[in-house]
């Protein structure tokens, strides 16, 4: 069954040639033009890779601070105790706690946060939430810098626009790079920063093409394909 697209989407889609691979500046300009929803749409990048995430040596996971942030208010939960809990609060974390938060998340389904940070000594406790946090991509991870003793730095970086990138089950990376209200320069800077990090993360064991396709799209608008060969 094909989803019926709204008039605005159809109009916006006419501006995008599905068979063209655009260069970055052109793609960003088109995405801004096609973001016609009544709200400030998020601009997302979808990177289809040639990796096979079932092999541990082809897994991609990391984090990068976008120079202009994502335009989204990010709520941070920190699992820490004593002095570390105080540091997290001082750095601007919305929620800080320990053991007592487990039933709230597990039994009451409380999930009013976007990123979870934990000190290493709290991971035994946090591990019990694996079934809840794991599928939502919220599990703290050392590679993403969210399992750390330096909770203040982690919270500040997340607030400044740090995002995590990782392969999903279909070997695609999905990440926000800002809002439609950002200037073209801001979106281009953020895109460039993300792509540099992803290119650096290329697994050395990978044979064949790394970036199969790179698409940039607003929440409600059509995707615009960027020529991946110009990015490598």
C-alpha cells in the first residue's frame, strides 16, 4: 500500500531530481527549500555503508561534537554518586541518580531523557536496564564517551551538540545535523564534521566501497542524494 503524500510534499519533491547525485552545497540548499512543514524540521543524514555490522571488526560507533549543535534541547540522565553526582548536576544534567532510578525506568516506563551517561562503577547497576535502554540506543558506551569518570565534560559536550553515530541493523547510519532554520553554512559545517568522523571510522578490514549512498533530508520532506565519491 503506498502512502498518500500531502500536496506540500509532492510540490517539494518536484524540486529534487531522484536520479541526480548532488554536491553538498546544492543538496543543503535544496533541503532547506523543501522543508515546508509548519514546525522547524530536523535535517537528517542517512549514510548507507558497505560494512557488515555482524562482524565485530566492521562495526562503526563513535561520537562527534557538531560545531553548531543540533538545535535540539537534549535531556541528560547521569548515573553517578557522591562527588560525581554533584559534578554532573553542576554541568547541567537534568537528572542524576543511582539504584533508585532502576524501578522508575524498568517498571514505570520513565524515559524522559535523550542521552544516558554513567561512571564506570555504576555500569553494574545500569546493566540491569539493558533490555529497556539497549533497543532504544540509550545504553551508555565507552566508545561514545558516555561511560566515563569525567561526567562534567561528557554532559557539557552533549549539551554543546555531541551526537553519536552507529550502524543500525541494515548497516545504515542515521544522524541529525541541525534544523531547517539553520543557515546553509551551519548545516554544511555540521555535515562536514560528521563526514570527517565517519570517514575516519572506516574499518581497515573493509573490502569494496565504504560509502554506498549519502542522503540528506528534512523530517517531512524528500531525501536528496549526495555524491559519495566526492566525500571520500
